[in-house]
C-alpha cells in the first residue's frame, strides 16, 4: 500500500500577509527555511533545513494512500532557530503493517498565508457571540450545562478549544465540537432534544440489547468510514458501541446539532472577515460541507443495520422499539431534520458562498467530482505568474458507497415501516 504526502508549511507572525515561494525555499519578512536534503524511509520522512530565523514551524501533512482506502490529515510542529537542523515526520500507521510503504515522487511545499495567533479568550468570546446571535438551539444546549451566562458558556466552550496556526480558522471547528459534546448531557438523562423540547427515551434493561459491534464488525473493509474505528469497531468504548441503539441515537443527535451550529452561524462570516480573508470562507466550507456532514450517512446506516439485526435475531426487542412512540419520534425527527440540513440547506448555502467568493475575484473556489466520482473543494490562488491550487476531499469513495447502500429497498422500506407505525400510534393516542 503506497501513499503520497503533501507538506504545507506555515509560520506564526505578528501580522497577516501573503507571499510566494520556490520548491526548495520558503521565505517572508526575514523568515527563510531552505530544504537542504531529505530522506524517505518505510515509515517516515526526514529532511534537513537551513533557517535564518527563530520561531515555530508548522508542518501540515495531507496523506493520501495510493489505493485510496485510507486518508489522513495531521499537523506537527518544530521550533526553528538560525542554522541547520533536521526534522522527521513519522506516519504511525506504517508500523502496523509492512505493506504501508512511503512514496514521495515529488516534494510539494506549499506556503499559503502568514497567520496570526489569537488569544484563546478572543476565540471563545467570538464563538459565544456568534452562537448567541445566530444559533438559538446551540445556546439552549450550552445553557443546559452552564449557568446560562456568557461567562458560563465561554467556560464550557473553552474546554474544546485548542490553539492552532491560525486560531481564526479554529473557530468553526471549536464551535461544532463544543455544541456536539455538550449535547451528550441529554443522553445521560435519557432524553433527546427536539426543537427545545426534551423527549424521554427510557432505556431497556442493559442485558436486552446487543453491542453495536456485533453488527458493524461484519462491515466490509471498503465500507468502513473514518468514524468506524472510533465508534463501532470491536472494542470501541464510545457510547455508540456498548449502548447499542441508544448510543447510536445519542451520537446522531450530537452530530446533528454540531453541524447545525456551523450552518446557523453562516451570517457571522461577514462579521468575522471572511470577505477580506478568503481562507476563512474556505475553511468554513470544509467544516460545513465535509467531514461533519458525512456523519449523517454513517450513523443513519449503522442505526438501520442495527435495527435490521435485532429484527432478524431479537424479534421481541425489535417489536419493543417500533411500538415505542418515543423511539420512533426521536429517530424520525433526527433522520428528517439531519437529511434536510445535509441534502438541501447546506448545499444551497455552500453554492451561495462559492458564488460570492468568486464574485470578489480574489481567489477561485469550485466544488467538483473527480474521475472516480469523489467530491473535492478546490481553491485556486494566483500569485504573480504562478497559480496554486489547494484541494480538499469532501466526499470519498467510502461515503459515496454508504450513500448508495442507503438507497436499497431494505433501508428505505424500514423507514417507511417506522413512519407507518408512528402514524398508527398517533391515531391510537387521539
């Protein structure tokens, strides 16, 4: 299994600007790093650089495996000082199998913006401000576990903030994570939040439901998405595995509200300077239309797989669920609202934002499928006579396969069955 690596290098400076670079040397405002030599090994990449300045150098690695079965995105950092030094980048997964072989055909050193590091208090304050102004459901969630004050909410948000190269780019990631994680408090109370109304979903005896892994461990490797190992692989300890359908619904709810928070805060983009600093808009699209959005398809599929399993192997338990008004209400609410958010509202909003960014003429944004059908976000930057293109995968082959799988009759039929049961129960209660 071979892979290619792109390395992105950034510096924290006191002001923001844009600069160009060559393949072997990057420099701006007195900062210069010259690549002297590099060595590729089976499990990493080491290069020696010559610096004329002191500071912190950040390396962003976007790893794509040759067979496209796995992707990775991570950053590492190293303090630089004048003189020669060497730095190694290790891919931990290379140790797991001798088949993970590193290949770098050409080193692609891309330098984008010089970023500003903001105090954490500023970012946290901005998140609270944006949520309070544009996302009532998020504020309701945060108020449920804080003292319903600005200070209380900011203290909660700060738990999920991690300083980065450009803290302005971390705003939407931190915002989504803070709302997502705060939503889990309802699960501990056996409740789910539907339009600010709490629905109690009592749990059956723990001995009655199977772990999710009994079903999801059978998923073929080419259908195992990035979250599979964290949530539903054998031995996974997150709520979605040991707590079966209840844990899956808990995560379904949390991802919905986390993504909705990002969507709600779209009007904040202009206040936040996205029209002047277009990389903010670029990262907003990634957070809104990329990995977070994919969670809808993953958890919906795992929930329906689980229900199919208990229908075939635990018929009494299955009957208990589909006779439960609370279960049907909770699942269909999040399925319908999440689907509308993912397939209608977000694509419309992204199209508007891409059109607006292109109208400004500073950069060119586009969202296109490649020859394999995978969806990518492209950001084209022209510096002098050179054009640079950033490319981020929004929908890979695994997610596309899950989307196709969900179109099968056995899954669509199950949802139809749930709706009919819900309607029948509602009539009985009138």
